[in-house]
C-alpha cells in the first residue's frame, strides 16, 4: 500500500499504516487509492499530506513514506512553466473563499519534468474554510506521444504533397508562358502528368480525412449488398489492363458465400491497398482467396456468418519483428515510396465494419493479409 499516515511501519512487514482518508471515504466504496490510474494527493485542513497513492509515487518519484505528514507545498513542490511556485500563486487555504477548484494545467516537478495537475478544494460550506485539498496528477507522456504522432503526420503529408504540387505548378506555368512553342503531343504529355499529380494530391487528402475520422471514431459505414468476388475481379482486371501479366493473379472463391452487407467504396479501398501491396512489394503469384467464415463478433454463432478475404504473395514476406507494427502509422514494408498510412487506414475501415484483420506468412513464404467482415444487414432490415 502506498497510502497512509506519517506513522511508523510495523516491524517485520512492508505494510504501510492505514491512510487518514478524506471525506467521501474511498475505502467505504471498496476502492483502494493505489488502484487509481492517476496520481492522488490529499492534504488535510492544515495543509499536511494524508494520502499519497502509488501513481503519485510513480509520477513524482517521491516515496509515499516521505510525503505523508509533510506540508503540501513541500511534498509536491510544483512550479508553473515560468518558474513560479504554484502553491504560492494559488494559495488554496488563504485565497478566495468562493474558489473550489484549479483547472488542469501543465506544471513542472523538480528536475523539469512536466505533469498535468488539477485540484479540488473541499469545503464544509460554500464559503467556509478548506477542509481538504485533493490533487490529481497525470503523466504527460501519452499526450506527448499523441502530439509527436500528429506532428509526424503533418510532416509526412506536407512532404508527400510538395512533390506533386511542384510538378503541377511547374508544368502549368510552363504551358501558360510558352503554349505556342509546344507540339500537341508535348502539351498532352504535360497535361497528363498534371492530371496524374492532381489525382495523387486528392488521394493524400482523402487519406488524411480518413485518418481524422478513424482517430475520432467518426468513420461512417454505409452498408449495401456487396459482391466481394466481383469486386476482387475488377481490381485484377485493372492491373492486367495496366500491363501486369494475367497469370500473376489467382482468384479462388469458395461457394456459396453468405450475403455481405458492407460499404462498397470502403471495401474497394481495402482491396486496392492489399492487392497493391502484394503487387508492388511482393513477388510471384498474388493469390486472393474469398471464403465464408465464422463471425469475428463475440456472441455470434454460425460458420457462414462472415466473409473472409486472404491476399498472399510469394515475396520475401514481412520480418517477424515487424509483424506487430504493420498496422501502425508510417510503417513501410520497403523504401519504395508511399506514406506508410495505407494499412493503418485499412485496419480502421475493417474495424469500423465490426471485422478483424491480421497479417502472417503465406504458404509460399511471402506476406499474407486476411480480413474478415461480418455479413450482418443494416439495422432497418434486421
């Protein structure tokens, strides 16, 4: 236990003395302060620390045995980002009698470590003296990771946008300045390049919007009947029309397939990404298996309650140590271009359908991606 009064430990045991509990006794609710995920520090009406839980120990690196019984400002010497002592600024015991809280803010522990702090002043009556000061501490590492991830996303997208926009600007400026000097074939070539680069910019913006919706839980799924076999066939035909040999693809469909209700555009996005990865980064035959499967949702029985699609290649595959990072942002299987966002979006789309996706090694030694979508119809047809 890391909650207790400032009394001595019992001889021959590591157990700390029981805490002097604040009003609203946590023990009465069956809650141990050490089980709380955030740091909890409580000071009594005299400003002495009577509760210092395990999370507070971890965040501040101060043992509870040292903090208990000390003045709050000494046990928790916080400063604001300008170096001013926070307890002197806020003065919880001698400040405004109507004040009941301090909103969450970034403060500094000794050594310059940042921590998120908020405080509550407990009074017997609205303008009475402070009976307890309850302080919540939260580590900023998770917020830092989120901020770093957002910064990386902005930097990556900005870098990827720069190249096509530079090309578009260069070709259009050249055409406007010297239109009459180019032949029709030269003009067509430059305009086709501008068109391709504009498509690339559109795809990047679409990826950015998809990530925003996935991260905020706002990715909408508009379910319609989907012929998953026909959808895979269309992607294969597109690659053959673009110059890939027809015998590089093997499509196997196990019949009968259950009726699948999903968002056709988003299913196309998933198939496009997985097949493109197999073609670009893999080698040999790209095999796509479409089979009925058990539902990935808990509590749903039935062997044919879902549809599974497996995309395999015969390349070198994905190293074992990278398997757990494949669906994270910015992961790239090779240095051959790409933003590293595609598989992150694929996972978000599949999970928005209530499905699952996994990666492994194909029988031929290459990479194998398998996603499973439940076949449930929209709610209005249920």
